[in-house]
C-alpha cells in the first residue's frame, strides 16, 4: 500500500473508531500496527481526548470542505502542476493527506481550548492492566490480529502456529520450498508475546515493541530489527552471527541470552547480558569502529545524545523479569519506573517538581496487579503522594510531595 493511501486509511479508521464506536478485527489490527510508532501513539492520544460524539460531529460539520479543497488545489497550482491528471494523482494525494493531518492537529487544539469542551476529569483509585491483541504483519503486507482462538495462520510463506502467546514457524511455503521475506510482530501497550524464529532462537517481546525478522534466515547472517524491548535466547551457530539492530545500537552474538531495550522515549539503548558473550556497537559509521564485548552481569548503555558506550555491572534479573510477568526495580529512579509502567497500564505521568523524578526505589511487583499496589508501596517508603485521574478516556498519574 502506498504511503498516501495509508494516510487516508488510518484517518478513516480513527474517524470510524471515534464516531461509530468500534472497528472490525482486521481494521483494529491495521490501526494497532500504526499505533506501534511512538509519534503516532502520541497523536492518537490527543485525538481521543475530544469531547462527546455530538461535539465532534458539530466540529466536522462546521468545516468548510470546499474552501479546504481549494487550498489544496492552490498549493498544487503554486508548484506549477495541473490540478488533476493521471500523472500527478500521487502528488494530489500527498497534499490531501497532509491536509488531513493538519486538520486533525487543528481539531486537537480547538477541542482542548474550547470553553464548550470541559475536561471530564475524575479521580480514580487504580488502573488495571488492559490487554490488546498483538498483530503480525506478513511479508506480503497482510495484517493478522493474534487472537487466542487463531491457533494457525496459513500464508504463502508457510504455516505459523499461535498457541499460548507464542508464534512458531514452519518456514516452508505451500509449495514446500524455503520461505523468503520479513514478518513483523507488533506488541501494543499491556502485552507480552514470544516468537520462535526459524533457527531455533526464541524472542520475548515487551509491551509497546515490534520485531522485524526473516521467515527463514540466510546462511551467513541472522539479522532482526527491534523497536522497544526484547529478551533473546539465541540458538548457537558459529557460522552465522545473530545481529539485533536498533535505532541507537547493535548487538552481535553467536549464541547467548540477553536483553535489549531501545525505546525512543527513554533516550537510551541498553543491552544486558545474562549468559554467554555479546558485542555491542553504535549505529553511525564512526561508532561502529568502536565496539565493546560484554560478559554476564554487564550492561552496555548508549545515550541518544552521546554515542559513547558505557559499561556497568548489573543484576540481569532486574532487566529480564518483565518476560516472566514481574516489574523488578533495583535502585531505579521514580521517573524511569513510571515510564516503564506506563507502557503496561497506558497512562501519562506528571511530577509536581523535577526533584521527585530522581527518588530511588527497589522492589518487585507482579504485572497482573493493579497499579495502586506499587504506587502505595512507593508512597509509604519514599514519602511521596500520588493521584490517579481519568480525563475522558485517558489516565494520568500525578506525583506530589
């Protein structure tokens, strides 16, 4: 699907979800894939803060669509291009798609600042984890919602079993030949999912993360691309290194167990080694020349503003407990703790002042518990208070002295 058509599709899906109250399974899978990008998720969260359906419809009906269309036409004229022709149809879609996005942003600010759209804010006791089905994007672009009842996925690239939140591949296509192409597993807020890759490697993917991987690895290299966080148990193959690529750093191994965290909002790449040996390098040409080797119990960090690799001694259990359904924090800042928890419970966090962000905390909490269990412990041991509010459909945790 072209970028222009996808912009219109996403805009229509959001409109349908907000105005008609729901999407089909297939439509929801497409929307969840789009929401896996942090920037898209932030934009979407603004949109769903709109007032009631009637207020929204009144706003949409008040838009002068004819004038808007003329503005798009005028922009095209300024580029010395005919308004509509077979050859400039894609360009017209580009301008129209941009207008849709700008219109949406304008709507966000209008509704947020309108006196007729007061915030429906209530104080609540807690937030329970909410699970949404992950999605699998096949090599041919097909989007599959990984519902528990969908135990077998048949595609031209082979058969995939989906049982107990684990994907397992039979990497032969329907003709019995080796499969090609990349699949992408997308796990939304509030979920954990695992995939057994064709080489025997097992990967656990944390919430708000995605992993792109070949259906069948080539013989010389095994390369996957990660956004977010994942724990890897890599099958040993001395002739084919396993490489995890992220936007901030890369990890190369032959066979080992390790965790990689590379969330955009963290401004930090962290590779933690539990077993074996790995090599960590940066992504720029210059930083790739400098790599470090980790031994078990070490963590390599690369901050986005500085590509220097720093190594620290850590307890790997604190960085891998999430795959077993636990939050494990060891002398960690309250800002970092609540950022991680927001990916599970789906809330925004606000601190009364900056000093509260750096309060340190150590503890273990089950992910299945409501969030107030952890917040109560933090409040009693760290001398801070908190308030949970629900503003329309969004939750916010405010930390105060």
